[in-house]
């Protein structure tokens, strides 16, 4: 049986915040290859497929955009402010991973590039990713994970 609803529904995405602790905290970002925000940097992530669980979607997007093939991730927080994505209403479940040192990455799929950035000198970011990063770094510092 197929159901149809008269009410619009938001899109669901996952993002993955990967921090390397050594020697100084670095953050993994991808450069967006498509609009919106083409050319700006963002957390790896994307839309959840209808047949996948949220952590599976996060790990798939991480692999597709950076080449990282498996990390232990932990759900951090959900972001759903109206207007966070200019295309439509989008809710993102953000996952985090902390690694000892940067892993080799390359921009793939819809990511033009992938690089590690010193946490204190991040480029301009797409969407609300600066807010996500700021809140995640406070959380990691409070839990002494960095």
C-alpha cells in the first residue's frame, strides 16, 4: 500500500564532522562542487536514501566525498533551522569521529576537493556548518576528547 500525504515533508541529510587531534586539532572539510554554495567548504554529507539507516547514510556520504572507508562515528546533534538550506527545508543529523591524525583524503563524487584544516583557520563555510563546528568543538573540549 502506498500512502500519500497532503503536508510537505522536509528533506533529511547527514553530515560527518571528523577531527584529527595530533599534532594540533584539524577538521576535515570538502569543497562543494555543486550549487548551492558551489566552491565553499562544508562538512562531508548529503541526503539520506529511502532504504538506508542514518549512520549508514553518514558513512556512505563520507566515503563518496572523501574516500574514507569506515570510521567509528557517534551521533552528535540534529540541526533543522528554517532556512539552513536555500533549496528547501532540510534537517541534518550530524555525526562525529575523532581520529589521532589526519587520514589521506581526496575530493570525490560531488566534492571538488577534500582537505584537512587547522581548526583555528577555517575557510568560509556553506550552510550552518560554522555553527555546527563551533558547538561540536565546545562539546569535544568539555569532554576532553581533544
